[in-house]
């Protein structure tokens, strides 16, 4: 799934096979997120996780931190999809 730039943020919706898989992905990502200390705005509705990345302390713009986190989230999604055939 491609990410999109919208209102000075990177946005993307990740789709999973079910709610437990979506939630598991969020928990797994939380470890990576804490390591780089750059937190997303995200919401979960059943099998979808909507992600918005922007750097608030840089006047709500897209920065290298957002690009890095976007790649890390994609990598975690890819790892999970290898196990679940998403």
C-alpha cells in the first residue's frame, strides 16, 4: 500500500486479515517506535490501522523522522505478511 502526503503529513492505511493481527502489528511496532522515539498518530478499526506521521516539534511538517518511521512500519508489515499471507 502506498503512503500519501496530505496536510503536511504522511498517511497510510494498513489492512490485515482480522482484528487480532492488526493489534499484534501495532504492539510489535511499538517496540520500534520507542527505540526511535518518534510516535505516530494512529487508529485501529477492526482490521485496519490508519497512520498519520508528522513532526509536531518541527511545526507539523514531514521530516526525515517521519520518512524513517514510515519505512520501519512498512518493514514490520512486510514481516507480518510473510507469516500471514496478507
